[in-house]
């Protein structure tokens, strides 16, 4: 019987984003086995999304596809006077986490609180010895609206993407999900040459913000300083004109660099994320990791993902440049151009800027 309790329950739901059968997941188990306030109901939220409502003698197995820091909130919804419990957990690959939920009175203070305590697998097994004694619920994260934006792309690693040079020492920026789990990474497109690939490696990564820094393994390739600067995303305003460069669906559309233009739809991203812009510039698979520029050719973001057409037309997202600069600082990367210096692309029209920039934007392939 104990073995049955601890089995992972695999549930196949149709998805408008992708097939879930090959996507790694973790499982969070919430249970309310005993305690007072037997008529209370406890709402569980993760990153402000409703997960389930617990009642006494309930176990909920919740499948989670997102990775990173998740904010959990537990609140009694039908009894006045209870204080909300909030805390943060970190989800990595294929974890099993167990949380006992207990709404009760704190005898020391006389206050009403929701107590949420993480338990080991063994503790859970001993506290819920008979699965027939509880109501077993099974649900999962709605992957149309992931808890951690970008986590779905991380789970479904792209076979190819875009990257761009950030320093003349050869540091190249792309999305983490483009290279996540890759055994081999290659880069091509240096100075317009797509016939030769060079091996590269990840020297620093930020899973939370979906960023990675690559560098070629060969020391024989030299680089010029890229002509573009990084602009603070705090200065970007809604409706500002932008353009993106990248290599979308290269097997069909070819390896010539593609340019798309649009505006900043919103200065917040998926589910209101403050780390992203929503953009109207058309992006496709393969654009991931490419640079997003303002009208003066300054980098203001890194293209990340898009919503499928079944949800909304021409809605894409880009990681804000301030998060990139913080990541570079944490990784000890210097030598990139900031907008404090004179902008070499100032005064050029879009075709001139694209011509100047193209040699510094590359195809990233991973296996």
C-alpha cells in the first residue's frame, strides 16, 4: 500500500502548446490529513495562480513543469481571521516534494494560522498510511501559463536558435533553453560564413531568466567589437519601435538572417512578468536568443518566446536588457558597450543598421 501512495501519477492532457509526453516534470504533494477546523477550506496558489482547494482528508498530487523559484501561498477562504502563509521553494529537475497543510490556532499567541510544513517522503508515507482514507486529487500546471515564464521552453530544448556577440573577447548571448542539456553546441555564421561550424561551450547560465553565455572552444577566431550598445530597459516605453534579428525555422526559411519589426506592446511580459517585454515583432522557433533593438540600434532585450496562434496572433516576449546586464555583471563579463558612449549606429536607417549588425548575430545549434 505504501508503494502505491508514492508512485508518480502520469496524466496525459491535450495541450495547445506542445505534447507533454516527453516533458520532464516534478511532483508536489499537498495533503491535509488531520487537525482542527474540519470545515475549513485552504486555497493553494503558486506564483499567484490557483492550484487547488484542500479540505480535510485530502491529498493532491500536482505535476509541475516549471523550474526555478516558485512562490507558494496558502489561505483559508471560508473562515475569517486566518493569516495567510507564504513561502518560496526551488524546483529543479524531477523532484518530489511533500507539504502538510494544517489550519489551526497558534496556542502561544491565540492567532489563527495556516501551517504548511515540508515533509520527507518517509514522513508523508507514515502520516497517510492508507490511501483509501483520503480523497486523492490529481492535477497539473496549466502549461499555457507556466509558473515560471520560459520554463516550458527550457523543458523542450530547441534544436537551434540565435545568439549574438557581446564583447570582442568572444562572449555570445543566447537563451538558456536553446542549449539546456546539450552534449554538443556549435555556432556558425561568422562574417556571413554558414558552411563552417565552430564548437562552443556554456561558460555561465541563468535558468531563471533563460539566459546563457557561450564561448568558442577555439582560440583561433578573433572578433571585432560589435557596433551596438546595450540600453537600459528602464528607458524603454510602451509603443516604442523595435526590430529583431535571428534565424527562424532555418530548415525551411534558409540561413539568411531575418529581420522583423514592430513595437513594444507592453513593458510587462507573460502573466505580468516584470522581466520581459511583450512585442509585436514576429518571432518564430529559431529566433530564441536573438537580439531585440530599439530604433537607434541599441540592444534592449533578448527574444525569448511567443504565444501560439491558437491563443493570440503575433505576441512575442523578450527578456529585458537590465536582466542581461545584471547577469553579465554576476558572471564577471566586462567589455560590452553601454549607451553612455557615442552610438556608432546613430543616424543610420534600418537597412544600414541591419547590414552593420548582421555579422555579429549567429546560428546556435545543439545536440
